[in-house]
C-alpha cells in the first residue's frame, strides 16, 4: 500500500479502489471499507467532492459530481447461489442511482469478455448478468489482472452502467 501511495503521488491519481487490502493499514483510517474490510475506496485528491457514500456486502461506493464509483470483491470460494445473490444485491443497489455508474473489482471469475482464455461458471454468470442491463466491459488487451509468481489470470473486471433512469452511458 505504501507503493500504491507513491504511485498515486507520481501519477496524480485522484482515487483508488482496492480488493483484499492490508487490514493493518486500513485500520489507520481514512478509507471507505465494506464490513469485512475486503474492499475499499480511498479518495486521494481532497478537492474531489464526495456527495454520498455507501457500503454493502462485499462492495462500497462513492457518489461524485458526475458518477458513482463502486469497488467490489467476491470471494473465490463461495457457491453459485451466493454468487448470484451477490450480483442481485449489487444490481439493486446500483439501480438506486441516477448518475453513470463505474464498477471495478475482483469478481474471481473468468470470461472471454475481459480477456481470459477460458470461461468458468462464475464468468458465464457475470457475463449474463451484465448483458441483462447492457453493461459495458472496459478491460482491454491481454494483460492479466492478477499475477502471483507464475500464476496469472483475468479475474478482475471494470464495467460501466448506463444511468437507469435516462438510459445513457
């Protein structure tokens, strides 16, 4: 997380979303976190005006002037019923907003839509869930979103939602 702050400073990053953060660092405060501290949002630029914030099971969100940003995490070991319940809860929360929505997170699911060479059941379910609301995936290229040693995968995804009341991206 110290490296993250250094990169934010060097690159002029305004805010950060993160899954599975260092819980000791998060305990120092200043983070918007979910109830299990699995996911967070940190506003780096104090000039950014945060209108509202919210917390749900495995996700947090902030409302800015122009959009609502979600940071999400779904554990890799939950069953498909719990996975679908999570997605339905997230959708219900997203539909409360009238601004454009951007969602980023570790969904621990693989799909061709976000660069994976394989598609698992969770990836298929998430892809179908996204299609139901015409959500747009923003992952591009072939770079993996998770790397640990020699292990690589495409389990993180960023997507946006049209505003539910106006129908625009």
